[in-house]
């Protein structure tokens, strides 16, 4: 078996999205010989389509250490790269307008206390001052978390890549994977048009296409590409000041954040659309995710719920509609690690709408697994085989994953 370009790599990471670049960065910092392969360009997949909310508090506590690690990573990156990250520290405002959402918010703040995440309940007048477009009449309770942020996922991804290169990583763009090389129960390398790259580990961070790699070695990952949607209004700095916080509105299945004097808002569909990864193009540029009319149908279906809290919703102009795919699992948890029957294969996928926020945590965990270090947090909730045997391409399984997105209320 002949290798090429600088000989054997200890690790080959496949997919240069935020997670793949983070993994490469963490491995390179540990002086692991790592090569990142991307069939297009860095951040060209779903990364550039992400809303990129970096909310620290999550209804699933196992996720929080991964988000916290991403914040640590961003601090480190600011010391290592030439251009500082443009992190928008606007905080997040969590609103409850029903008995159930009040109960959920109280639970969320209790979790925040467990992780020493700063928060405070605020009055309606304080809400109004923060968010000029917000109608507070129906809001029963609100909690403000001042240390939350958002940033451009594409910028973060390229920062991970830049720092990884400085630590010795090799990053190859426009390199398509033709197959995985396996000998017995061991992964030995990856095949490209230029030859075979030998390695000890392959990390599948291919996002929506991750199962197309894993199934080559008989591993079905419990993830499905599911459509995500958000809209951006026309600019109106008075109504949408740049300082307004991220707003989480479970009672409307919605979230918002500022966007250059406009408002970015996401609405979760009641019946999320899922995709067979075999039918997704390798380049998402210009790809239409489902029916083109859905951008308006969803606004009509879900927008009425948001309008309860945003009275001018039906008057605003929509400047942009962005659709992409997130890899969801039936339980909304990630997929991290490997399986004993295939040595040298690891997966890092199933972001469930939080890929940017947990990228640093995923990168650290994968680097610790490869270097034989005990992971810094419990990874059992993210095990590949937690759902047992499955066919990830089946309609039934893909629907389970889509339902997980539809039922998601908070972070």
C-alpha cells in the first residue's frame, strides 16, 4: 500500500466543517500528525448556513461541558491567530409564556446554578428595554443569561483551521474520499484519486454525509440530515439594535438574534423535512432543501405563534431565507467515539442543531480518545451504538430523527 504527500498520518479527519476543523486543531496541539481532508473548501458545507448560537445553558446537562470547552477554545484561538474572533457577547433571554414553559425555565436555571452559569430573572420593563420589538403581555417569567454569545460559524471554522496549521496539521481541500481502506477489523487508510493515505485512525466528521463513510465499514451511525430554516429581516436598527440579546421563545418554537441591524429568526417546523444522504449533492451551493414554497408555508404555519410576542411580525420585510441541514439523532444527543469491532474508526457527528456551540468539546473529546487520555466529561450519552442495530437510511429511522427536531423547544 503506497502513501503519498509526506507519508503516513497518524490521524485522517474527513470533513472541514466546524467540528472537523476543531478536531484537527485539538489533535495538532497535542503534536499528533493529523491530516484534514475536505472535498470542497473549509466551511463550505452546512457551516456557512448555521445560525451559530453559542448558548451555554442546555436542557440536556451532558451537553453543557462541550459548550463550555468551545468558549475555552475561542479564548485560546484569540491568542493564536492573527485576526481576533468577532464574538458577539449579547447574552440570551429565555422567555416563558405558559405553565409548562415556566416549569422548564425553572429547571433550566437550576441547571445553570449547577454549572455556575450566570443568570437572573428580569422584569417586563427590563425585557422591553432589551428587546424593543417584544410584546411582554403574555410572558410569565424571563431569565437573562449575560455570558452567551453568537458568532459567524465560517469565521470560527477557519480560525480552528488556521491555528491547526500553525501546530503542524496538514489540510487538503478539493480532496474527495473514494473509500476507506480496511484490513480485517482495522482501518488502515483512506483512498483518494491521488492514492492511499495510510493512517492509524480515521475520524468521520462528514456531517450530513457521515453515514456514506461509516457504512463502508458496516457501521450505521444514528444520524439523519434534517432541514433547518431561518429568515433575516430587512435592516431596522431602532427595532433591532445590535445589542439586543439572543431570544429563546419555546412557546413559539422560535429563536432570534441580532444580525447587522436586522433580525435573524428561526422557526421550527411542526413536521421537519429529512433527507437521504445518498441523494444530497456533494456541494450544497444553490441546493433547494425541499419545496421552494416552504419558506412561505412555514412562515404562515409557525409565524402566527411568534406574532403573539412580535406584533409587527406581519409588517416586516424578509430580506433573506436560509435553509440548511443539521444532523439529528432520535434523542437530540451527539455521536462521538468508535466501536470495538472496527479499530481505528471514530465518528463525530449528530450535532442536533448545536454543532458550532459544541465544536470545541467534540474536538477535545476525540483528541483525548485518540491519545489515550480519559475524556474530560462523560461520553456515554453520545455512544454510537446506544440505539442498537439500525438502518440509518430507512424512512422510519430518518423520521425519528426529524421528529426530534420538531419536538425541540429550547437549546
